[in-house]
C-alpha cells in the first residue's frame, strides 16, 4: 500500500523526504502511522483505477 511521509524519515534503511510516497505492507506501516510519520495517500482517480486493476 502507498503512504505519504509527513516528515523526513528513514524507512527500511532508506531516507524518505516529507511529501514523498512510500510503499509499505500494512503491518510495517502501522508503526509509522501510530507515530504520525506517514499518512494514508489521498484517494485520486489514478489510485482508484490501480485498485480496480488488482
């Protein structure tokens, strides 16, 4: 699943700047979500099309 970084963070040993998109499994993302480091990506038409393809 894709999330947006709400601050500069290190994810899986890589640097992610605030505002960048990061892909994480839900289990991994829960830690970052709880700490307010990432947020759910706002739904867009493109995201909805991607989900429909799955």
